[in-house]
C-alpha cells in the first residue's frame, strides 16, 4: 500500500497467517476511521466529512471492505451528498478486489435506499456493475424495509449495468413473503423503475413480479401516496401489457381508497400520464392497438382523478400545482383530460398569493389559447379562469434553470 509521501513498496508474503492478520488490522483501522467520520457528519449534518475521507482513501489507495463501501454510499446519500466520479471508481475497485458480498438483506437495503442521490454518470455505472455480483450473494428474504429501498434505483436508466443489477435483485423480489409485500413497499419498489423503459426485458420481468404481489392485496389497502408513486411509472411502460395492468390495478385502488388525495399524489399521477411515447410511422397493427389501449387507459385514469379532486376538494400547494399545470399540457385532449382542466385551473388564483410563479400561469394560458386543437366549453372556461388571474408581484417570478426543467419536464 502506498501512503502519502512514500513510494509504493513491494511486499513479499512469507507467512500467510501474518499477512492475513495484517490485512485484518488494516481493514479494522479504516473501519474505525469511517465510524469516526460518520459521527462527525451526523453532528455537522453534512456529508463533507465522508467526502474528505473517501478522497483520502482514493489518493492513498487504501483498501476498504464491502461493508465500508455500503456505509459510504448510504451515509453520502443520507446527507444528500453526491460523490465524484473518482470516488465512484474507487468504490468500484474496492468491491472488485473482494470476493465476499452482501449476504444480509439489510445491507442490500442500505446500499440501495439512497443510490438515487449519486445520479447516473459513468462512475455510477461502474459502481452498480460492481455491486451486482455482491448483491446477488444475498441469501436472506427481503423484509418490507429492504423492498421499499428498491425505490433508490429511480435514477438508473436502462443499460447493461442496470439490467445486471435488476437480475441480481430479481430472485429476492420474486420470492417475497406476505409480511414483506405490503402495499407501500411494493409501490415504492415499482417507483424504482421510473427511469427505465419497456426495452428492458429484465425491468418488465421485475414489474410483472411486483404486480403479481400487488394484485394479491385488497385494493382498498393501497394508500394514496403509494398510488401516486407507482402511477408515475406508467409513462415508461404504457406500450406494454405490464404497463396497462399497472394502470388498471392502481385505478381500482384509487377508486376504492378512502384516503383523501394529497397534492403530491395528484402531481405524481399526472406525471405518469403525460407525454406517452408517440407511435412510430412504421408501426405495425399490434403496436398501434397497444397505443390506443394506453391512451384509453390514460384517459380513464384522468377522468377518475378529476372526479376525485372534485369530490374530495383536494388542495394543492404552489409547487404541486405548477407540476400539475405542466403535466396538463401533455396528457392529450381526451374526455378524461378535459375533465381536469377546470378543477386545476380554478385553484390558480388562490395559489398566486402563496408563491405560484407567473411563468406557470402564462404558459398554461398560451397553451389553452394556441396549443389546443379542439374547441369546447371546458377550454373556454379554462381560458376565462386563467385570464382573470393577476400574478402576485411579491412572488418569485424569475425563471431559473430549475424552473425551466420543472415546467418543461
């Protein structure tokens, strides 16, 4: 091992027992350093102490164990701290050097729960490629908490590395116990597939396994937050039988749920309905039929959502309403979609005093005037509601880059 200020020395191993003891002491020393930094990070409520320690390890080529790698990923994510590409590559090399893996289910959950914080760069792809064989060694059944931790995959796009990770998880996901397969945990796991698409057979298989468990549960037991999380996945899989089954299953739960919808759930459901993939010009009859089925299912969900909003008097805060208005422009002009126009736009005036940005209102108004192809009473009422709204000059009306990403989502 090379330490700072000293050249790399070649060791001649003459005694395996002595070498093993030396390595054990070395790993113990690194583990104790990590434990100390975790305490400092907790007291400072910051991921910087973890960042500095991993930087030091990477520069000095320190060898760390698979448990320490899991702790680093979990701690960095818990403090919303994204590690650099060099850090990700160092953690990947550390995993590749060890033959052991994550045999305990709670360690798998610790690795996955905050993995979304790290994004999806080239370093993260190398890291998940190294994580896959380690996670495949898990020989314990997943608990509810570990199943819900699969939601941490929601930033991973379809790729060879992502498919390998899903393949490692699938045996555990297909053999869930009744205690682990709760509605909320299942919907969180489905939410983890949000950035993947129907081109991945592995992702479709995982979705099918999770849907099989979800269908076994009483529809009324699925809470409104769980429904919103799972519905946001529909857009990516709308052209598949699994995606249509997901929409139908969650629609029944939404219909029978006794819980009042929250603004976050409404915006999450709308995000799953917006921007369904266009039908290619060279599509065959089967693909066209699937597109019609997806649009029909989407329109039925929109109509049900509009009725729920009216019946329950759902309240949306400014940010959720901005998301909803952005989604409103991308869910088509079907009968169900038109039913949503007035309920959502009638809430604009009240939200302007609470921080609703001017750009969200003006974009929706321009879309209603120029973007719609058909004329209807709902359209005229929507235009009237938005035209009479006077933006609150005290609100933050500046359009930052993050605002553009939200509104152009």
